[in-house]
C-alpha cells in the first residue's frame, strides 16, 4: 500500500476507533457493548498469560494454595505451614524472598480482617493503561471470581474486579480517576469518599465540613451494601494534607495510599466477606514514639562570684591546716 494522503487518514481513523473502543470497554466493564468480544479474547489469551507466568514463577504453588482459602481463617494455619515449607525450598533467592514476604503480609491481613480470599498474581498491565489504571490477575470465573469483588494485598486496598474471564480478571486500581470508595476515619468514624488521582494521593471528600482531622490520621473502607464492591475495614491510607475548612458542607483531605500501585505482584480477591465489621483491626500498629531524653544544663556562676567562692575555699582550707598544726 502506497503512502498516500488517503492511507494516512485511514490509519489515523483506525487508531482513533481503537482508542474509542478501548475507553468504552474499560469504562463500561461487563456492561460494555464489546463485552462479548472481550470475553472471547480473555478465553483465548488468558491461558497464554497464565502459562507464561507459571513457566517463570516458582511461587505459583503457594499462590495456588491461597486460592483454596475461601473457607476464611480455617485455612490460614495450613497455608502458613505450606508457606514455611516453600521458603525452605526456595533458599536465598532475593526476589522469591521478597514475594514470600508479600504472601506472608497478605495472609496476615486476611486473617486480621477474617476475609476469605483467592490468591492471585498480577500477570499483565491493562491494555488501556494510558486511559485508566488496570491490571490483569490470573484468576477468573473458574476460580469463583465475580465482578465487583474487593482486591487487596498485605498493605491494604488494591482495587475492585471489573471484568471476569474464564481464567483471568481485570482489576481497576484504587488510584484510577474513575475509582471511588467509601471511607471511614480511624477512631472518629468520620465518613467520606476517596477518589483516585493517578500518581498523586487519593482525594477524600469528608461528609462533615467541620471534621477535625490532621496529618497522619488513617482511613479504612466503610463497606458496601452486600459487601460488593467493597468489604469493610480494609486499610486505605493516611492523611498527608488537609485543606483549610472553608465553611462548606464537605471537606477535602489528601491521602497517601498504603499500596504501591506501580509494583503490584501478589494480591488477594475477597470471595467471602467477614462475619462482622473488623473496623480498625486490620490497620497496622502505629510505631511507638522514641523516649524523650531530657538534659539539664546548670549555668556557671558569674566571674565575681566564682572568684569569691574560690577565695573562701582557700581561707577555709588554711584555717583547717592551722587547726591541724596546733599541739
């Protein structure tokens, strides 16, 4: 095909149509008009992605074991035992030790919140990464995954499932601009809504415009009706900036998320909600402040006083010496 004006226009038109379809697909989720085509693609390419990940992943067995942990905490002890055995097998490989730490942290988070989870590995970045923040994980409908399930890792909230294929699923990350989750402040219980801002901190709009908040205050998910798309008590992040109260009905704060969205690897999809709201139980313990050391400095006496004290000391010593010399 010769490089003509018509061919260049056709190429630009095809690219524009492709971007439009990608945007509609991501924003529409399973209600997207191209959902059928996406499901077919997931059925074809999902096993390929899984196969490539499994071929180079020595921790696949451990993650697979976590996939069977839907019975909630009754399986945690067995999983930790399998995890310990896997550690011995893997030896001193730095990358594997890193991933095992992630798996340990995720199991502890699931245990603290009493979440039944399916372990998964991130195997691909969303095709429309320029338009939204998504990842593909290696669990799907065959593993019991459904749309609008909460996704977490050892640090906290990762996102929610938006589309599900037979063996893979798409997760919309919490830092995506289209992502919104209800939040609750630790201790004060102030409610709000967190929205993603890409590489920046989450923007949280508190419902109480006069709420007393400060940097370092922490938030968890409030939870949704029927626990979908969000279960309660999952750590979200901590406040790094507070907008001045302007007398409005709401108040904005900025929250640094606990999860590092650019380095996701092992995650868990919550397939069974906790029997009761864990509230703040899943938040990590705050570090104890270091003890304050107090040093008391005594100022020296004035020069004149110091000389007088020295003279008096000499006279006292001379008097003592004379007394000792008297027979």
